[in-house]
């Protein structure tokens, strides 16, 4: 699937699989990677207690995410392409299931995604 190939690309660029990467490493490495791949210059990841908050602005997937948002049930279940790919990366890094709790885009084109880390 597309998300799977995105994850492989991200891992290839980082030269390390997400399963060998900590969430703290992703917090610093993903913004640099997204800038290098010209996805966005504006990615902020707030570390979890049991939640991860990602804010992303002016990204290349914006139109695709806006179209996905029109499919409310799908969007609520798996989020847009980008939020879903990030959830997969976080799941691999933490070794725990990740749920997209909420995804909102503000009028200034900032998308905030709240992920919940599920405990055993």
C-alpha cells in the first residue's frame, strides 16, 4: 500500500528501521526528514504521556488530506494519508498500537493530529 511504501522511504532515508528508533529520536529526526524530502518545513511532534500531538503546516499532502476529510467515516477511522503513515511510524517505534484520536485543520492550514498510545 501507499502508506507502507512511504514508511519504507522514510526508513531508507533515516538509514534505520522505525523498530530500532525511539519516539524521542523521531521527534527530532522526522522534522528534518520531512524538510529534506520537501514534504513540509513545519512539523512539530510533542512527546507522549500516553498521547502524541503532531502539528504540521503547509505540507504537500494538504489537498489529498482535504479530499479524505470529505469521507467522514474513513477520515475518522484512519485519518488522511499523512496522519495514517505517521501513526504507523509511531506504532513501529513504540511497539504499541496507536489510535488517531482527532485530526483538525485550522483556517491557517495547520493540521493538528492527536494520537493515543494504547497500553497493554
